[in-house]
C-alpha cells in the first residue's frame, strides 16, 4: 500500500454556515463517489478556505452529517494570493491505497476555473 492525495474544490455564494455546509457536503460526497473511497483507508483530511469564508468549519459538517467521526481533520486558511479565486473551499484527502489507484480530482462551481 502507498499513500496518495485526492484533491477537490468548490466555491460558495455566501459566507454563512448553511452555504459552507451545503458546499462541503456536495464536494466531499462527490469525492467519495468518484474515488470509491473507503473511510477506513483515509489517513487524514485537510480543508482550506479563502479569507472571505469564516462562518463555519467545513470538517464539522463531514463529521456530523456524513459520520466521519474517527478521521483526523484540519481546517486552515488558504494562502491569499492576489487575483485568486474567492469564496473557495479546498480539500485534500490523504488516502492509503494500492499503487494502481488513480485519484479523480473534483472541482465544482467556480472552482472549475482552477483547472483551466
């Protein structure tokens, strides 16, 4: 087994807990589905949010709403680079997997611009 990172991002319309929750659950659920993730093989998960988003911790919603209560989470502020994408939640899932596993990254809403 080796460890690989699975990345994803999504933008949020408004800085409030409900919008952050909705976006986080949408992104995380899509990452799980696209990569057929078994949470028992997840080492840890790192969330970042741009400085405009400070109404809630995204990890809280994954723990409470998706039942990931045994996984280590960290929430951090994304580096504030001039002219970068605003109101964005990013996630990095650190996954223990077989050598042939190919991560599928997921970029939703305005975060699709990050892959251009």
